[in-house]
């Protein structure tokens, strides 16, 4: 007798009803679990089936390649290169996973952690460097041995027999992960940034056939454009601007004007100004916002932003491109990655021209004394791919990357996309010739923020400056006291961060030391060299530069101090002596 | 709580949650199974599988290699597991046992998060006690000294404690790589204090080191520190000589594209130009930089300096001829 259930003695359901009741009870109890399980099973089956349907039945080797390049031509180029590759290796089939930029970091992380990552992956977007570093060591294969061998697909070219890494225009500089002491990436293109213009609209509004290469003439053309109106009475915008684009104009035209600061505050004489050096310069009175190159940078920025549409800082990349494509603006700036898309949008409507950024010449009445030369561009290969450790055919993946990273393969890949090849000796389309990097010139030297508070303050003030709510004088007057007051604390925090980083370096070097303890022969020798170099550069030396800067800070404000690139009286006397003895001989 | 105790407790909790008591009769198992049903059993099995103790397999040397591999991948718990397993399997005091101890000590010292410096120090001392003259004892002494140099919350640790700890290594292993490394760390720590007298002492110590260790692989770093001392002490000629020796003794890894001599050329050229007033030497190094590293950022600056030196010389010449003509006029 069931004492717990008084109804048990009075009701006797039929066996069928009892089974239904039990099933219903089971469903009610485990509904959530069942839904989750069913969804999981469905997703597994769906993924497997979709992956199978993408590859033909006769494909013996299927390789997947993941990237975030959704620009016009990239997917088509990979498909074409895969077809070409299949002509040589009929058993290999290559499938692309093209993922939007916004989700690439998350997608990459889940794919790698879940063990379902493509065989080759573009690396570099959406994740901080330290996370990428961890991913490199866990999920990707080192390529050092391969990049030191000649690329077989360069046979018959002038690069035959040359180690693969040396066939790159930049020597595969960005592919080397110093922390791992390994080459991890195969880059496939170079990028550059230039100004673009609507040739037809420029001609119609200004009568010019070509965009002016000179800053003053460029500004004059902009003023003419601004004064013209379309059929509906709307004025034209000279430069299509947005929050995305203004940084390019600033970086390529205004920031290099600050180059002169190198001679004032590059205390360690490495040819560049660090944010710690600039702060010490400000704090000791060696430099200030009245330094002519600094004010010149902001004057130029003001003149350029005056040519952009109202409210440009609140607009995104697409809005500016739209304005340009709609023929409402004449100039826009962007990189090679967008050049193909811009041309595509303009096809049959107007002709797109490419121009160098219009820098002031030495005879410019305002900037002539400040612009010391053209703007320097560091050549570097991008569009980098790594091979995942889960790849079932890493040798085939490497072979495919060698195919597209060879002189003919890379040229063809980039010809289809409309990008600049990364391999030496490749040819460029006429449009892209304007993108060849300028290897000699000036560069920016005004890293005026140190940490949290100064960054925020600077961003607030420069944003107001960009929308013309404050002028340079007000910007300087508000920022300088803030910088000098909050700077010391942030400078100290910079030093603390440097010291905190020691634990990471120590950790890395201990792992490295263990490797060299177990290494033998030449490998051990090479590891020892690397170990000593890294110990010296990461642990021994960094504190010394900081000590020299601290010394300058301790000395306090100085007047008439000899700059790092100025002659001491003693040195000048020695120059005179040497000259005299040379002439006497 | 250790791993075994934790596993037992997790297991007990799961058994209790599903209504099982091992002390009861078998029908209690049936009842419990009825209560949780198949999904519950599957889940419990999965949880238990996750808690199942890892089977340490392999020889000690394989486990040590695996431990270091896990360490480098940042899998510190797995590294600890491997080193502990190797320690248990290796004969006490043998090379594998020492290697495992050293690996375990390093992991506890440098793992982040979860470091345990006390435990690490104890293990390093164990290595030293077991084999005081072994290579690993030298590295353990250095690790103990480096622990004293580790900043706490970003603040510099006390200099004296660092100096003494490094001295322990130097005294015990003066010609071992760990001892030489300790010496350089000791001097670099002392140089972080911007003090002229201390810098003079360091310079003297470095010069003695170079004299006694003429073939040390750390020679380039030692000369680098000498150059730094000379910067502080304003000894430009000696600084240039030290920089030159540092560059000649520098070991270049041909496989590393980020490493080149352009920075060294640049430093030599600028010291020659601005501190020594030796334009011929400056020109030589600027030209080398331009010729060997044409894509380098400093090339433009180097060309500007070459031009500037010509102008300075020209200016001095015209000054001189002006003075001469004034003298002649005066006569």
C-alpha cells in the first residue's frame, strides 16, 4: 500500500495512460536539458554537413583559410589562387571563412579553443598582443625552418634559391615574434595610405586636371570647391571626413611637422621621442607648447578640418565613403585595402585619382621653415597568415602559403585584389605605384600623453579642437598645467609598469634558459646568443635609460641646456682643432 | 587543500546529491538512479571524468620536457603536475630529480597568477643542498638573487639586499655563466640609482670584470654598462671606446630580423659628432647606416647630420678667414 499517495488505492490508470503520463512527466522535468541537447546535436550535424557540402566529394585534402578581409576582390582572389593551386595539386581543395572585422577576435578565440579553427588563419585583429602571443605559442605552428629555406615556387625567377624570408620587401620583419624567437606568420600584401580624389568633380569645380601636390594650392582648390554649389544649391565638401579618416590626415600631414622635437628631447639619442622623454622635456623647461613645430601641427589640422563637412567627428568610415561616392566631396583618404572598393563604387560614374598627401614646400610662408622633408613611411608587410596546430595537413597548408607567397603567386593574388605585393621584384598596377612607401623623411615626435588621466584630458581637448570649439592657445593653456601636475604621478606609474613587466620577461627567459640547457650543438649556441641578447635588452638595460631621465628630472628646470643634438662647447673646440690640423696638413 | 582531498570531496558531494549512500543496501542505488534518471547519471559521469586523476605516464626526462613545454605555454598547473610526477619517478638526487626540482621551483617562482615565492625558494635551496656544485645549483642561486630583485607592486626592491644576493652567486660561481650574469645584474641594479660616486665604483668593478673575464660571452653587455657609466661621468672618449668594443663583441643572431646594427651605428655616429667633435668618425658611421640600412627611419636624420657637419665646418672656415682678414686689415 502506498501511504504517501492516498489516491493510489482509488485510481488505476491504464498501462497506456500511465506510459503517457510518465513520458509527459519526463518531458516536463528534463525539457530544458532536452532542448539544449537537441540544439547541440543539431549544431554539430549542421556544421559537419555544411563543411562537407562546401568541398567536393573527390577532394582528398580540404584546407580552410580564415580571414577578415571582406573588401572587394579578396575572396575572389583567394578562390582564383585556389583554382590555380588545384591545377598543380588536384587533390587539394581550399575553402574560405571570411569573417567580419567586428567579430573576428571572438570568432578566432572560440575556433582555436574549440579545436575547430581553419587550417590557416589571418592573425592580428581583435585581440590584444599578449593574448595573441599566447595563441601563437599554443595554437600555431612555428615557421622558422621553412622561411629560412628557398620558396620552391620562386624557381625560375630572380628569387630562386633565396631564403623565403629574404624575398620579402621588408625581410618578413613583422612575421618574427621576438618573445617566441620564431617566425610565425606569412604576410601576403603591403598596405599604404594616400589621398584619393574624384577627378571629374575636381575638373568641374576647379578646372584642374590633376590634384594639387602642394599644400597651398591644395587649400586654394578646397576653398574653390567650398564656394561651388550643386544643382540643388547645396555646397560641395572639399574633404570627406569622419572620425576614422581624420586620424589619417593628421598622422600623414600634421604629426610629421613635430619632427623637430627629436633634436630637443631625444635624450637617449635613438632618433625618436618617447612619451617619457617628452614629459621630462616639458618638466625641465626644454620644450613647451610654444615650440613652433607643435603649434604648426595644430594650425595645419585646423586648416584641414575646416575643409571637412560639419560634424565629421560624429561620422563613421562608411558615411564619409558614401559622401565621396555620391560625388558630394572631392577628396578622401584611405589605404590600399579600400582602393579597390572605391574604384568599384566609382566605376562608370567618375574617375578616381590617387595623390600624395599635399605637403607644404620649403618656401611655404607658414610651414616652410618647419617641414624638413617628405614624410617617412616604414615598409611593412601585412595580411599575415599562420598555420594552426590542428591542421591535418600542415605541409600542404605551408605549400599553399608558399604558392601565394612566391613572386608570381603573390603578384597575381595582389593583382586580383588591387593591393601591393609583399614580395620583391613584383610589378604594380599604375594606380598602386603612388603607394610605394617613401623611405626617407620626417616623422612625428609629439607623444604627449603618459597614462590614464593625461590621455583622457588630451582626447577631450583635441576633440574640442577638431570641432573648432577651442583654439590651440586654449588647448595648450588647459593641458599644460594639467600635464605638469598629473604627469609626475603617471610618469612614476610608467616606471612601475616597466618594472612590473620584469616578471613577464623573467618568466619568459627562465623558459628559454631551460631550452638552452637541453639544446645541443649549433642549436644550443644559437639559443645562448638569443638568451644573452634578450637578458641584456629586457632586464639589464631598460632601467638605465630610466635612470638617466630621472637624473634630468632631479636637476629640475634648466635654461640654455645643451640639447641632445647640439654641440657642447668642448666638442666644438675639438672640431675647430681638427679642422685646423687638417688644413695645416 | 591538496588535489586528492579535493577530488574525494567533490566525489562525495556528487554521490550525496544524487541520493546515494555507499553504506546502504543496493536497492538504494536503484532508487537513486530512478530519481536522477539517465541524464543525471551522464552528467555525474562527465563531472567525475573531469575530476579523475591524471595518469602520470612517461619517464622522468620526458615528464621534465613536457613540464617545460607546459611552462612555456603558460599552462603552469600542468607544468607543476609534470615536474612533480618526474620528481616522484626520478632517483633521489639524480640529474632528473634535480631537473624536476629546478623546474618546479621556477614554476612556483614565476607563474602568474598563483606564484608562491616561499615554496619556490625552498625548492631552489633543496637543489642547492642536494648538489651544491651542479649547474642547476648555480642557476638556483641566481634565481634566489633575482627573486630579491623582483619589484613589489612595481616599486624597486631594496638595493642592498639585491647586491648581497648577487654577491652570493658571484662568490660561489665566479666563472659560471650564472655568476657572470649575476655580476652584470648587480652592477645594473647599482646604476639605477643616479649617483656619481656609485657610478665610479661600478665603472671600476666593470673594468676589473673585463680584465678577469676577457672571453666572457657577456663582454658586450659589460662594455655597454661601461659606456653608460661614462655617460653619467661625462667621459666621452672612454664612452665611445666602450661603445665600439660593445659593438665589436656583440653577438648577432642572423635569424632575427629585428636585430641589426643600425642603432649601434647611430649611437656611435652621434657620440662622435656631438660629444667628441670628431666629424670624420661621425661621417663614417652615418654613412654605414645609410648604406647598410637604407629603409631605416634614421636615414633622413643621418643625411641631415652629414649636411650639418659640412655646414659647421664651412662656418668655422669662414669665421677663420674673417678673423684673418680682420687681422690683415688691422695690420
